[in-house]
C-alpha cells in the first residue's frame, strides 16, 4: 500500500495518469459517434495505417520527433480512409473486404519500413517499435503532455459542437434543413477520430487503439439510450480503463500498456453486458420474469 | 533443398493455403471476421503453450481452432443481440488479442515465442527448425504443417464444394434444400484458424490477414466464376509470396511485410487493369457506350 502511495505521488506518474485519463475520456466520447456512424472497423484500419506514416516521418527527417511522427501518422491514416472509400466506390469490392485490404497492406508496408529503418538507420529506432503495442514507461514528459493537451482539445471541441454533431449524425436531412453544414461536420468528426488515434498510438499502440474507440461506447449502450449520457458514460469507461491499465502496466515492469488498457475496457464491457441498466442480459432476464408474474 | 528454396516453398504454401480460403471469405462478406480470427488465434497458441508447456504443433492447432470458433461464436452472439456487426467484431477480437498479448508477456525469454515473433513471424528461421523422423532430418516443421493444412483445406473445399457454393450465393435456398449452413460456416472458420496457425510461424499473426483477404479480393476483381476465383486467389497468394520474397532480399527488409505489400501491389494492378472489373476497363466501356449513343443520336 505504501509503495502505491509513493507511486502515485511521483510527478511523472501523475502526468502519465492524467494523460491516460484524458485520452481514455476523449476516445470514449468520440467513439460514441463512430459507433453511431457504423464506422468502428474503419477506425481500426485507420489505426493500423498510421504505422507507415510514423516510419516515413522518421525516414525523411532522420530524427525522433513526436510532432513529426504524429503528422506522418495523421496523413497515412487519412489516406487509408480515403482508399477504403475509393475502393468501395470504384469497384465491386464490399466495405468489409475493402477495410481488410487497406488495413493489412498499410500495416505490411509499415513493417517493411520499420525493418528498413532498423537495418539502415541505426539503433535508435527502439522508440518506433513501441508504437505497435504502446509503452507508457518509455514515454518522455513531452510525449505525455502531447497526449494530455491533444486529448483535452478533442474533448473541448466535441463538447462545444456536441449538439451539431448529434443532429448531423442522427438526422442529416433535418440538420441540412436547419442550415447545419453536414458535410463539414462529418469531416470535423473524421478529423477528431484521427486526432484520437494519432494522439493515442504512443500509449496504446496502433494494433489496439481502435478498441478504445469501439468498446467504451458499446458498453455505455447497455446503460442508456440517450446519446448525451451515453457519450459521457463512454468517456468515463474509457478514462477508467486508461488509468487502471496504465497503473498496472507501470507497476508490473515490462507489461505492455496498450493490451492492459484494452483488457480493462473489455472487462467493463462484460460487466455492462451482464448488468447494464437498460439492456444488460441479467437485467433483461429479471424484467422478463417480472412481466410474466404480473 | 537449399535454404532459399525452403523459404520460398514456405511462402508459397502460405499464399496458396490462405489464398484459397480467403476467396470464400470475400464472397461470404466475412473478411473482417477472418481479420478477427487471425488476431485471436494468438490467444489459442499462448493458451496451448500454458497447458502443454511446449511449442508443439498439434496442441497449438487445437488451441487455435477452439479460440477461432469462440471468436466466430461471440461475434455471432453479440450480432444477434443487436450489436452492429462491425463493432461486435471489434470488441471480440481486441479483447481476446489483448489477453493473448498480456499472457504472452508472462512467458519468459527462454521460450521461442514473443510478441514481435507473434506479430511479424520470422520466415528466415523456418529452415533451421526441422522435423526429425527416424533420426533423419525431414524438412522444416513449418513446411510439414503448412502442407498438412493445405491438403486439409483442399480436401474440405473439394468435398463440400457444392455446399459452399450454394450457401455462399443463396443461403435461403441452401437451408431449404437441407444444406447444413451453420456447419459450413464453422467449418470455414476452422479452416481460417488452421491456416492462421500454420502460417503463424512464418509470416506472423497479423500479416497472415493480408494473405487471407487481399488475394481473394484481387481474384474477385478478375472473375465471376466461383471455382476459378478460388484457383486464382491461391495463385495470386503464391505470386505475392514470390514477389515479396524477391523484394525483401533486394531491399534487406522484413519478408513477411514485403509479402503483404506485394499482395497490395497485385490488388492495385487488378483494381486498375482488370479486363472485366478494372477501373480502366469500366471507363473505356462507358466512353464506348457514350460514343454509340452519340452516333445513334446522329443517325436518327
């Protein structure tokens, strides 16, 4: 217990925990819109596709610089979403196959570039490897601050435009009637999704960051039907996962941060699935029993 | 056989085995379930290791098949309880994969099984791990396992060819004439799990996704015939393996990554240049149609 208090009073740890809470909340919040727009797996593809971007940024610049990495990641992530849509639009390939093609090929290119960097650009690429599964322990203060500030901005932005997002996602035609620029809103939402992915890959890793977008809102669905409340609960679930996963990862040396965060999210999802107030399996079971009695 | 020949043979076997299974997945719109299974199979492999304390092939196949089926089953379960299928796939595979990775990190360094290896595989080491039969070396273990799974998949496709075809194109009809649709579904899921496990050692759990999805999608752009598509997909898988290997040797980069990149390259070619469904062919057809219309307008 004493070691835990000591651990929590360490200023570095406090930064890491703040970062993970904000990141978790931001991804849960944005994730609710991703879920409603049925784009969960596009988020996954986008996340995988950020790996080549990070590598290209390193190959071109030759330095380890977080802002450059994140810019590269955002560009290839965007390119991947564009490809997914273009393949569906211009060929007979269906959306799920298109996502699969883009995801695996981009990730393959990322691995090729990663090995190219290892072999040709010297040993200080160890930082790049961490992008695959995320490693909170190896992040420096600047990285954490990027995560915290980036996530905070995303949360702020989403809260400010919440109403517009909600109408544009639920009823695009009505929104147009009200004079809300639906196309613009959709682009902003996409940008925010990329923002969460890009900010989060250092901590959670490209392979699993999508889970933070997909699982918390899905868990929140079992507690409420109202979008506002659902996004909030989703954010809380994300934040809780972030902070618990990061703590366990930092205490247990060498345990990868990303998978731990995702495991906590999954556990919370399972709890919601069983005990959720509005649609949980056990809740539903008792309700149906009650109905039979009356 | 030389070192290089074994590596090339391994790559081609991965391409063919995953390619022919993948064609079925594309037609049945199950590409992302395959993606999910090839991630979660890691949990099956790690689980098999914890139970047997060895990296033996057979327990791993069993573990992978079980987890593969569980993945398909959980996705189905969530799907039918009202969760949209994309999100259902996302939740299930990230959960099981994360569990696999965390368990994997508890396994010590002494064992030839780590996260890096699980993700990317190391095809370059395949020729060193040989099967000893009666005191003699009888080729790499990976080649034996892949050949076995290849023959198994081939046998399943040949035996259930008609059932696969009917249940893919007309599930309603299949049910009404008594085809065991659910059985066929889980049969395909176990084919995916087996292919993934057998390929795991050489190309890694994640890049096997490329071999499962991309050749099938490429073949889908080239033909409308069911049987031909399966064959084409297998051939494209093999060609990707060869191209990828060549590129990896020249550039001195990851072989598995290059093979995945090569599948993307071939897909790009088909996307633009396929005679039947390519972008350019469609554009030419549209132009011709316009020209014909214009001429007709002039004549009348």
